[in-house]
C-alpha cells in the first residue's frame, strides 16, 4: 500500500505544484489522471524518490520515502515521463545497465533482459541500436525494464503519451503483463479505464476525486451526458460546449433541444472534477 | 559504490559510441590533428614534440567537456538520469560511469598519439604510467566540471554551443600545443583555472620537454577534488 501523507511541493514561492495531498492507494493498479501541469509528474517523481517534497511524506510498503530512501529504491521501478532510450545503445545493453544499477549481476541482468524482451515480443530487436526502433517499440523497452526489474511497485509516468493508437495498444498489452503494483499517470481516460482499478483525479495540485472506477462511475448511475455547442442548459461549460448530465428519461427531451447524447465514462469524472459527484 | 555498473556503463557508452558512431570519433580527433599539422608547418617541425605531447590532453579534455552535453541531455531531454536516480546507484556512481566512458571513448586517440609519440621519440615506456595518471585525473576533473555546467542549465538548447566554446578555450589557450615556458609564471597560474594547464605542464615535464613543475600536481589534485565535490552538488540527483 502507498500512503501519501500531506505532500506539498512548491517550485517557487507562489505556486503549489502539489497542495498538501493525502491519499491511500490500495488497488493493484492506480491511475493518476490530470491535465498537463496538474501535478501528476511531480507526485510520481516524489513517490519514486526523484524529487524531495516541500512538506509531507509518503510511506510505501511501510517505508518512508524520505527516511528510508535506499530501501524504497530497492522495491520500486520508475519509468519517467517522456524518457527515451540512448539512441546509440541497443535495448539489451540499456536494460542490462538499468538492471545492474538495481543490483543485478551482469549475467542475471542479461538473462532477465532477454526474457522480458521476449515476453514483450521485442527479442528480435534486442541488439538493434535504439534509434532504429519505432516510438512504440522504445516505450515497450521501458516497460520491459520494469518487467525485468521484478520490482514490487512500478511507477509509469505517461507511458503512452505521443504514441499512435497501434503503439498505444502494444504498450497497454505490455503493461497488462506486469504483476506488480502499478501507479501510472495519464491524461487519456480510456487508458485509465483499460488498465486500472483505482483512479485519482488531480487538478492544480489538489486531489479532485479518488476511488475505484466503479465507485466513481456509480455517482453517474442512470445518467447520460447531453452536449451542445452554445447550449442554454448546462452543468459544465467548456469553451462553448454546454454539458448537462441528465436521467435517461430526459433523453428525448434533450434530443429535441438539439443536444448530442453520450454514455457517461471516465471523461465525465474528469470533466466534472468531482462537482457532480459531490452534488 | 557499484563498480560493475560503472565498468559496464563506461564500456557500453564509450566503446559502442566508437563502434556505431565513428563520425564522433573523427570529430574528436580533428582539432588536435589539425593543430599538430599547423604547429608542424608553422614551426618547421621544431615544436612537433609539444603538439604530440599535447594531443592526448586535448582529446581527453574535449571529450570530457562535451560530457556536459550528455549530462544535460540525459537529465533534461531523455530523462535517463531520473531512471537511474530511482535505483540503488549513487550520484557518484553515475558521474564516475559517465566520466570513465569518456576515457574509453578517448582511447583510440590516445593510442594514435602513443604511436606518433613513439615514432617521434616523444614518449618512452617509463613515462607511460605517469601520463596515464594525469589523463585519468584530467578526465575526472573536466567531466565533473561538465556536470556542474549541465546542472546549471535549465534547457539544453545552449549546451552544445557552450561546450564547443569551452572546448576551444580549454584546449587551445593553455600550453597544450606549445612550451609552457613561453608564458610568464604568473600567467601559468592564472591559466591553471583550466585543469588542462596543470595537466599540460606536467606532461611536458614527464616526457622531458620542459622542466618538471611539481606544484602542478598539487593544483591538478585540488581541482579534481574540488570539481568532484561541486559536481555532486550540481548534478541535481534528487532534486
């Protein structure tokens, strides 16, 4: 379990990247959702001991990230946002270096790297210079690193950002093979829905809502999303788009008013930023 | 300390860059070889021994200062540094591994100059060990200086320009390719701000081209320790 205990982070005197957040991440896969600049990467970097919080701390499997950093680093594997491979080295070489940095012997690192690359159907490319690989393949190599690390807790910061739909599905399939506890960040709702059991929505450094996907969506039970450009009735207005959450019995009424009707999904948890859930 | 990681990283990132990126190797040799050519022509061969003795220093210094580009690129652009922060290695392991990779990358140039030095009777077997010692210290000092520069940068857009300028200033201004006795003693001490100066003065002394200046050993050691400590502070390991 990961306990986040009042973590704040200020990069300058005025702005809070994270504002005293508290949470318990209990499920096997937790997704942290938020817009660009919401504080997702800051949170992941703090939890994975890459960044020191301004105040507060976190406890990972009973280990304090500030007081027991070395022990924490032994049980985590963290793939940073937009991390890229060193172009001139091959996937196998880079995986070996990463695993040796984690304390594996050279032969063990080689064997585990080969096994993980094979698992992710990347074995044929193990010796190719990384700058010859596609974007999806490169991300799969990082997921292979996490897989080979055998770390009980894995942090993946925006693992599919910038990938085409096919590559994204490839990376999802790779992530699904991991059996560790995973904390991943994304701004793709379908990714959160596809991969995780638990969702935490962050906005401007604050937690807007947090819970299992089922529990969060249950707040919208029996509701549909009605959407119209310059619509007069709305719960939320984003740019000129009016969004209204309505019961199924009012669908016809809103269709007549020119609204498009859509099923409620994780997008709505994010769009409503918890406001609908609270009301 | 994780010596296995350091050795593997140094070998992979040093040797495979030679193997798969030969243009980088040729680029690193071009300045010292061009200066060797010019010194030979303009002095009618009288200072060729100095240009040969200075060659390995110029190669090691240029490759190590270019490390600022790598360090900044790894931290800011491709986030490889972050990947390693969340592992068992320390900032010192990472810095040492990168430094040693520059030494491995410099090996073909050093061997080329060793052959030239043996042919022109500049280097002898007895001078081998102290020269290697100076080159190792120089690699550590300058690569730590490059970590300081990289740590000060918020963006990588200027790093290649900065390292190119520093590379020229640090290798051409100090007495790398000419006798240090051409300079007044006070100027030598001023130029010792660049670790290349004590290294060049020492190597000219070791190979017997000029009198040995033992004070330069102290300066080079002090700079190595100082830049290592500062490099650890500036590398932004756990920000």
